[in-house]
C-alpha cells in the first residue's frame, strides 16, 4: 500500500505542479520568481512567459530589462507576445497550410491568409503546468509543461512540450523540448522576450549596439513570407557582422518600419551545436547581453508594431522600444524543402536551447561606440 501511495503522490505532483514542496491548484494564473543574488527573473504559467529580468547596471543600480505587464493576468489580453513561449510553430506559415507525408493540413489563418505564431490560440495563450520549481539556491529553475492535442490549431499529432528557465551566474538558460507522441508534426518553439538593456521604461533602443553572427538572411515577400532564397547581408542595412548602432540604418527599411527578418546563423543550417548568435550593448547602462543557441536562425525584430501599449508601472511602450532576438528554425520551413527540417517524430524529439549571458564588461569591438 505504501508504494501505491508514493506513486499516487508523484502523479499528483506532476499534474498539479508545486512550489517549494507545497501543492497548488493548477488552474490559476500565477507568478513565479527565480533569484540568484541580485539577478532575478519572474515568469508566469500563462504562456510559459518571461515577465521580468532584473539585474544591475554598471553603477550597481538594479533594473528590469524586459517589456511586459505588472499583472500576470494582463498577459491573457496581450497581442504583442511579450515574453511568451511561441508554438506549436513560431513565426509565419505561408497560406496557413502545408503538406506532410502526403497529407494536406489546413491551419487557422490569423495574419491575412497566413498563420502567425501558431494561430489565434497558440502556446502563448494557454495555461501551462508547473512540474518543477526551485526558487533560489545554487541553480534556481522552473519547468512548465503543456500537452498539445492532435488537431490543435490544425496541426497533426499529440505533442508533449516542456520549457525550463534556469538561472546561472549572471546567465539565463531557456530550454524548450517537445516530443511527438503519435504522429510527425512541425515544431518551432521560440521565446519572444522584448529586450531593452537600458530598462524596460527607458525609451527606444535606437542607440543600442548589436552584432549578429549571421552572413545571410532568408528573403521575404510583401507578406513577410520567405521566398525560399537566401541573400548576403553585406552592403545592406541587415549587415551586423560587425557591431552597429541599431538606429543608424533602421529608416532604410520602410516596408517593415524597422528590423523584422530571419538571419541564417553562421554554421547554423545543419549544425545543432550551441554557438554565439548575437551580442547587444547598451552604453548608457553598461549592460551587455550575449545570446548563444543551437537553433539555425535568429529573428531580429525591433518592436515595429508595438504602439501605445500600457506596460509595467503605467509606462507606455511605443515602436522601437525594444528588440527581440528570437533564435528559431527558419520561418515557413515546412513549405521549403531547402530549409532545415522542423519535423519532429516520436523517434526524433525536439530540443531548442537559448543561453543568455549578462555582464557590464563591454567587448573591445564595441568600444568605439
């Protein structure tokens, strides 16, 4: 009887989630904190969303560098995907359709004729379960899980998804995993944090300096759907192979009102090893963020469509008030055989790693800015 009782407790813990050993009701939107010294984050189980990241600037003053809302419930009405986990397939799928193994799948269009970020109710708009939570100590962490059912959003097969946020020494790891339970299915999970290293309420990011380790971009049509072709960034406003100020060339991109493009990370098309993807420097605060990932692509987006959005502390966010660096598979990969495959099968699980390292030590290549 005692063994049966232990197994029953473990099942309840898995399905209900727990906080420092005490079980909580699973159907409530809640806020969770991870803390390591003066470095901390807050996340919510709605959309497995990153709500805040607080760390010191060069003068030791603490600040929150993630755009968002004061209340976790406010994220249920968010149309900008602030900090959210995006899926089943992040970014765009052209025509809201694809064919897999001879079967044609029609999705729900939510951006013209296309599907964006999983459709009108993607993974950012569901309640996730908490399966592990360690608030502080040597390695604070939280793991969320979500069971996406066969046919959800039009996608095939049941999919078991987990997202873990793990704090290290001045670092945040975001590990996204997915396992197809019965059918092959496309998967592209993304964290959609909006970063402003000067503080979420410091205004625009036009003076921040960025380096992106991608020599090519995936060309797009007028609806931001990839054409299937690649183009070199050299001699274009997309060239961040060397550090550049974000605002220097942003007005040369009127079609998107700023940056909104997928970079082909160098060595990324077939290489799933973790590599550096981007570096961001805010000279005023002295903060530096380095992004490492095993994903082949990186969406660079400058909050072009955020307008009059009332956020934390009543601050109103405007276009170009943040930048997103979304490591990812290439957009619309499921319709482009020449792109790295996003198909996950029961025998081939999915794992996407983002490692964000923070400091106030400005790299030498950025010292001239």
